[in-house]
């Protein structure tokens, strides 16, 4: 990709597969507040969008109640769910290739920044990333476009010099708002159709293909 210096990565569904931990945390919060969770497969849709939006959609609650449920969600997630997670095969190698080629890497996630930093450290990925950006504990700066803008500013990166890599439409649409190119990954939680309709510049079948596109 021409003129590219900065690579922004989504976290959930792009760097790591958090399906078990996130859905277990949602189930815990829903039951604690008197809601019967749907089958786990239906809960994978919460991976990507802001958590407040997901609880409002799943449970039909208002923002205030959703905020209470988020606090309950974090009771489980902070101690257990955060580690019910695993790296996608080939991610570390792809990051090393990009870093060795002189690219500046960052994380841009709607997950609270403090959790994102813990996950990156837990998996030994800290040496690859110059900045880990996420939402604030009160769920402000949770929209992906806001996070991308925050990360670009923190890096001092011009939009035309950056690309956003993610697995859901929120990543692609957030990149477009910021006039940033995008790569949709097909191994996460978004479908090829979702990414295409969102306007992904390119798609990649695995982490190696992400590095190939960027360095090609």
C-alpha cells in the first residue's frame, strides 16, 4: 500500500479471539439483572460494537440500565473473562514483519483502554505497539470513529498515511469517517458481506495476508 506508515489494529476479532470471555461476561451480567441469555452463538454479535449498544439491543433497556449491566459485566470480565481469550494463529509473525519493515503499529478498540493494555501485555505484544487506544471507563470515546481519531492524533498520523485493520463494519465505517484506508479481516466475527457493504478497501483471509497487503 503506497504512502503507508501507520497501521491501526482492532483488538477483538482481529488480534485475539475473545469469544468465550466476552460471551461468558455477557451471560453473567444478563442473569444477574434478571434476563435469560439467548444461545451463545447469538451473543457473538456483541463483539465489535460498544457494549452499551449491545445491552440495550439484547435486553431492551435504557442507557442508565445498560450502564449498570456494564459494571456487572466487568465483575466477571476483569478477573476471568479477559483471559478467556487467545491469539489468532499467525498474528505475532504478521506484527513482527510489519514492525521490521518500519511500520508504526497501534491498537484502536472500543474496549476500555485499561483492559486492552492488559490483554496486549498478557500476550507479549507490547513491543510491537507504539500506542494502545480504547474507550474510557465511563464508555465515552467508545464509537470506533472516535477511537481512530484519538489514535491518529496520539501518533501524529495524517489520515492518508494510515490503514485500519478490523473484522467488523464498525472498523471499516470508523476508518471512512476519518478518511483512513481499511482492510477487513475474514477470520474474525464479521462476514465478507458485512465488510464489503461497509466499504472495506481490501479484505484478508488471515494475518499473513494482512501483512502481505500492507507490504506488497
